[in-house]
C-alpha cells in the first residue's frame, strides 16, 4: 500500500490541530511555557511546539504525562484514540473502518502473509524492505497501524474470516528463520479460532484462478460487498457490482483449488517443522 506522511490528509491534520489546541489551552491555563512543559514530561521544547501546532502526532506517553502535569483530569489523555487513528494513513483508516463493518472478510494473499495475520516482527521485516526505504519512524507507525487493524479479531461482533495463502508465503524466509517460525505459529493460532478459516494454495496446482494478484472482499452488515486490491503504488477500494462479481467468482475458484482448512493447518505445521 502506498503511504503518505501521517497527518498529510486533511481529516488527520484537523484532528492533530485540535489535539494541539487542547494541549496549548491546558498549558496556558496553568501558566507554563512550552519549554517548562517539555522539561516536566521529558520532551524538548521543539517537540511540544510541534504537537501544539498539529505538525506531530503525540505519543500515548506524551498525552498521559501532559494530562498529569497540566492537571487536565483526563481531557488530554482521553484524546488517545483520536490521535491513534490520526497517526494512520487515510487508506489504512478507510480499510479498517470497512473491516469493522464487515460480517465476512475474504482474502487471497500471494506474495506475503495477509496483514491481518502478520506478527509484529514479520510486519517490521516487510516494511523494512521497502525501496526507496521508509524512515525508522515511518516503519514504527506502519507496524503500529497494522497491529491496530488486528484488534478486530477480539471484537465481540468480529466477522467471519476466510484467508487463502499461497504456499510460497509460508516458505519465503522474510525476516529470517526465527521471524518465519513465529509467523507460522501465528497462522496456526489464528486458524484454530472458530471464526477463522485459513487455506493454503499449493504451488503444485496446475490450474490457478488467482494469477491476477491478491484480493480482498468485505461483505458488510447492510448487505453490500466491497473489494480491495493493491499492487505496487496502487491501492483501490471497489464497489462496482460488475467488478465485485469478478472478484467473487475468482475467490470462489481459488478456495476450491486450495487445500481444506484442516489440511492447510496440517500443511502449515509441516512447514513449521521444516523451518
């Protein structure tokens, strides 16, 4: 997925500006300068200034410390979730919102393990391979955004999940042997959930309906279905019924060509043993 600097879109920027104004109001109410607040909470004057101007997303630690020092009674700390959402790219926020509204999530992944199933170490390895490279701060925020999306598994109204993973995604040693071992263990853990089915599409298959690339289908509560595709610098959400129909046909055939969920877990266990 292509990534813009966090806070670059207007919605995110507006949230960060509002957060900055609240912090500045609380600081001025108690008569502290930016430098004094910075010293009190362990940040530089420049960092405090950047946060107050909405140019920098404050960390959770920043918010909690500022709330305590400025005696804001939860007003600043309570902005945590708003800031967390604003830190993520708009495309991530949009996709996470749709996933939260879905009753079923279907995904085919052909190059890497699907984002909802990735461990922190695996996600970090993938983002660290990007060319041209991300900064360390960008990698940290991207990993954080990816892990935040995974909270959907623990929601009381979590959707049903269907994942099809190409065999190569289980064997390509991204990040090294130990990273892949943890990732395979994560797949086994996820695949044993009652609302999650993971299937493996073996490389030896002579017929393959997924050669056009990875895809995702989200069946929403009100009955509509939304598709998501991404390749290189393009990430698109699809809602046209004809396009959705094509993706649904392809995904149905891909599932039929893959191993069953029980066979797939056994296959993953076998690969884990060989890793």
